[in-house]
């Protein structure tokens, strides 16, 4: 009886050793944010691939859309 319990505990203890390593996988083909997503849902003033247009859209969004002090007026 003790041998069966010991064997079951040994099998249960060794079952955790079969886990695969969990390594962080990164996307090696990452593109800059201003390159676009390939989807049609974009702001009308922004042109995919144009970094200056991307930065001006972010500046306008931060100034007028996400700034509560300017929205209160």
C-alpha cells in the first residue's frame, strides 16, 4: 500500500518536469507605427508611411482630444 502511494506521489511530482520552456518571443519584423496597419480605418488627414503626417496627427490628438484643460472651454 505504501509503495503504491509513493509511486503515485513520484509520478505526480515528475509530471511537472514536462513543462516546455516559456521564452519571450518577439516579432522580428516589427514596423514603425507610422507605417500603417493596412486597414481602411484611419484618420482622413493621415497618410500611411508619412512620419511627419503621423507626428502632426498625434500632436493634434494630444492637444485637442486628450487634453481636458482645452476641452473645458
